[in-house]
C-alpha cells in the first residue's frame, strides 16, 4: 500500500482511498470501543486523525503504546469525517507502533510550552506546531531565493567557510585551530595549545562570502552565495547569532540603483512565493504569533519601498519628538530603535537608506565624490531593523588601496582583491540578506534563536 505524506492526504485524499501514513502521535483520545489518534509527519501544520476500532487485532496493545511522541504507521481507508475541523479521516485497518514515548518523561505535552523551555529541548522542539511551521517557512524561503536567482541567470557560487581575510574589517572573527586530536584528546582540553593555527598560518571562520563572490562576479557577471557565516560579536540580542546564514548576490556592471532594485524585487518575490506555498503556516503565525504578519506580507508585496539618504534620515530623527536611548547625530551609526522608528512609524514599510558616512562603513564600499559618504545601502524592516546590508563596491585601485590603509588593514592580505581592480575592473554592487532575520520578519517570531534549528549564541550551543 502506498505511503502518503499527510499534507497531500489532507489536501487531496478522497473517501474510499486505501492509504498508509507514518509519523509521530500528537494526541490520543480513548472513547468507548474506539480511539482517535492524531498523527503528524512534519509535512503540514495539521495532523491526520485516525480512528482505531476495538476490533483491531492489537487494539489494547496499541492503545497502551500510542502516546504523544510515539512513532507510528497506520494503514486503512479514508472516510468522510463526522467531526468538525477536518474533511476526512483515516479508518485504521492495521497499526504498527515503531517506538514508544514514555508519557511520564516525554517533555512535549498538548499544552503550549514557552519558547525558552523549548530551547532547552532543541532535539524535540521541531515536533511542535510553531517550530514545525517555522522550519517549513524557512525551507520555502530558501527555495524561493534559489528560484529567484536561477530564473535570472545568477550562478550559485560556493565560497569558503575558512578564510584569511576579514571582509567587514570589524575584527569579529572566530579563529580556526588545527588541533591534533590523536595527540591531545578533547577530554584533555587543558593540555591543548590554542595558539596553534591553520597549518602554520592564521585562519578564521568567514564573516561574509562577499570578497570571494566578487572574484566570481568578475568571471560570471551575476552570482550569489547562500551559506553559513560567523560573527564573534558578544551580543545577546533577539536579532544576533554567532552563526547565521547569509545570501549575497554580487553583480558586475551594476551600480547602487541596480542593487536596490534587485533587493526590492528579491524580497517581494520571497514573500509572494511563501504566501502561495505555505498558506496554513502563515495563517497560523498571524493567529498565534503576531497578528500583523499577513498585513506585513501584503505591504511588502504591494508597496514600493521608501528610499532616502542617511543624511535625510538623521534630519528626520533629529526633529522628531521621540526620545531615543542612543544619541542621533550625523556620523554615528543608527541603532535598531532608530531603524525601527523609521520603518514602523514614519514610513510604515521597508526603508532603503543610502549614502552612509564613510567612517562607519566597510573599506570596500565605493567612495562618493565628496569623500564624506560611501555608496552604501541598508534595508530597514518594521520590527526587525536592518535586514539587508549592501553597497556599490570600490572599483578604483588607487582609492581602494587608500581606503584599506586608512582603516588600518593590511593590503598584503587583500592582494588578490586589489588584483581584481588591476585586471578588467568594472563597476559592481551587491548585498547581504540575513536569512534568519528574513524568517523572523516573515513569521513574526520575536527571537532569532527560534527561527534556526540549532542556534549558536554566546549562551547556547548544546550540540
Ligand atoms: O551588514 P552586513 O555585515 O554586511 C555584509 O556582511 C556584507 N558583506 C554583505 C554584502 O554586501 N555582500 O551583514 C548583512 C546582513 C545584515 O543586514 C543582517 O541582516 C545579517 O546579515 N546579520 C546578522 N544576522 C544574524 N546575526 C548576526 N550576528 C548578524 N550580523 C549581520
Ligand atoms: Mg550591516
């Protein structure tokens, strides 16, 4: 008998079809002479209700075993459901329990658990409604991202995780050390010489694939990366992770306007696709997590993003009557309270800020004629703040060399990056989307730790 995914059965299963499903028991309700068992296999938010009658040969045994969390296979025939809330249900003919879950110790029960508690059982939380919906939406976002770029002829390039260069020049890198675990087992951690490095040279976990993506863009014109990046910033906030995923397109023969146009079309495409593919999950977030989620998605898809310069944004913030915790002054970086105020209260939609002060941005951003600002752009989202950071890149060799030195960086390390400006340089631009921040924005989840399966933060990394 064909095993079917529950999402597909709920959508298109018809009465009298003989099917089998496999999954984990969400609830069991015993009545006189029969029982209801709800099974979930992760393919949908909803579970499939199965009706077990006492004439099943192993009825008593199954009832003892099929507790919340147990793994189960049920085969039978689909019948119209008498109850409310579901169209069809499965009349069981044969049931196998693969693995029991002791109801005394299994930590997930029918009641709602706090996200803090769920983080302490990271190995079981994917089996909850909310985290299940988050990871399905996360998957749909990833698929939409690949489709967007592939349809436009962008090449997906794989940039290294281990690198010698600090892309952002912010000194927030984790060092890589080649421990010899045969000589010194990890259990003797005190004996390990942590000053050892990567086969005699310094190496780090990448903070961004951008510099390597620029290499590839100088050969393939339009490329993108999609992979893990690492930041050794000790910030315990609801928007920062030590390990997060970033999507970084890079385009040759492109300026800042082209960069902004692509970023806007990109976000609109992702929201549209996820609404189409995950309607139940998105409805769930709107009902249970944040009742502005669907309106926000609609806003993103149907309104043009606001575009203004950093200088104009500072003027706006200086003359508003809101009291901020952090100072507002031309030359200082914006804090998330400022970013959110602009996106949530002034414009009520995403805002693209451009032309930031040179001294607060990275060395690779293209210097404007007045040299006071660079061709940078950040996209600020309601509730999140910065979701995308990008720029037109400095393509002039002499200016780039000057900027690297001015920031106290070593030009030797960036020799190959400078070479790209020696041989066939072109105006080019790109941006980086924080993938977890996108998923937060999409779902309304308030803590970034709850939109990645295995969060890495200063205070958590269980496995
Ligand atoms: O603004 P950032 O630092 O830009 C870059 O890394 C550029 N090299 C991107 C490029 O132009 N190719 O980071 C880009 C985005 C931010 O806007 C934010 O959404 C996310 O990455 N981000 C983080 N997300 C989670 N945890 C952190 N610690 C993050 N740091 C940045
Ligand atoms: Mg940034």
